């Protein structure tokens, strides 16, 4: 049996935890699996496995190369970004994005496999092709996918980075791709300056169903600047998966609202800076875990895998920590 994971804010991780950007977390049997953006010589995606959520080992990338169709759509792309993973029916769906930094010419693709275990005879990822695309001038940017289900069995994909903010599109459950005729609907924005390098950056959605609410977690501000990253997590909630999402003060997320969920201290005392791009795992025993990356000031600002226990306060809002604030 696996070791019971610790329930602390500062869960100590070891093994293969660097580099890590945009991670997501899932459990298959006794093993936890994490997938994240391709890094350095680990392309097109980074895969890891753990038995206890604390010690991580490297796995082969689920795909051996960026698919030809994606390279044709985004010439010059070097890695896949910001994957999301979900079990749907008898297969796992791995959504991924392909783009270039600061560009709006982007695609979200889908790969599927019967298992996550590379040692299983049933293992093998099959690329299923395009899900959503964007080009310069569109009202959205097709990166940072996050799969979600509603309580009626509907399937959705949240996505978006900078341009146009966060979008939601209905999926065809037979294919896992956008429903024919479906149009992305904005569900969160920051306002002027959302383009590349803008001061009102928003990206990396993840939707959690808890307590009769849908919770939208997003990343505000700027990543990828080491310890100078201003990235942080914000959250809002809605009774319907399509919104409207509002923060704790009642401000709509379409009007720039968002309650801070996780942020490094302004004085620079926190070791891990710029926490962002989160995913959530509803685990056995009613435990919720939030996976994200942050920049380690003790390691030259290295992008590092981080996991924290996600809890819920008396008013039903999520927080990170050991005790109810």
C-alpha cells in the first residue's frame, strides 16, 4: 500500500522535480502521474511517476515527437505545452498545446491511451489530432487546455492565455474534440493589456466541481522570469459551469475579478516564487491536492514541481494550508 501523503502546505518533494512548468496530476491504481510542459532535452512533454506524491521518478514522454499536423500549423514549435490528463470511458485523454512564446498561432491537440503505465502491454499513446486552433487576430489563444465535466454528464474544455482571457468550449463526448459548431465562450478576463507581455495577464484555467459550485482557478500576471516571476493563483466560483464566475467579493471574473489562492510574499522571503499554472486532483479519502510550479530561489530560480493540500474553509472557499484560517 502507498504511504499516506502528507497534508502540509510545504510538501517536501524529491527526485525528478526539476525542471517543471504547467504540471497536472492524476492517479492510476497506486501510482500518481504528472505531465508537464516539455523542457530542455525532455521533449515533447515531461512525464513523472510517484507512489507517495513525494518522491518522483522520470518516465518517457508519452509522445515521441510533436505530431506533423501540429508542426505544420505552428512552424518552428519545439515542444508541447501545458498538458491536461483525464480518464474518460476506457481511455485516458491527454490534451496538449503547441505554440511559440508570445504568439497567438496555436493549437490544442489530443492523444489517448488505455493506460499510463509504460510497462503495460496495453500502453501506447495514439494522437487524435486537432481540438481547437487560433491564429493572430482571433478572440482567444488556443493553449493551456483543461478538461472538465458538468453534473449532467456534459464534457468541456477550458483554455486560454493572454489574448481574450479564459474560454470554455463544449466537447463531443464521442471524440473528445470540440462539438461541431461550438464556439468558445469567454468566462474570465483581466481587461486591457491581455496581449503578449501585457500587465493584465491571465491564463491556465482549471475547473473544480466541489460543494455545489464550479470553481475556476486561473493564473494571473507573468511566469517564466525565475524569482522575478509575478505569477500567482486566483479563484472564483459559479453555480453553472459556463459561469458567471465571481470572486469572494462578488466581482465577476469577466471584469477582472479573482480571489488570491496562492501567492509568494511581496517582500521576497518565500523560497518558492511565482507559483502558478495549477491542477487539482480529487484523491481517495476525500483529499484534494493542488499541483503547480514555482521558482526556487535556493536553486537559482529553477522551475520546480510543487504539490500542496487544498482545503476548504467554513464558507466553502478553497485555501492552501494545514488549518482553517
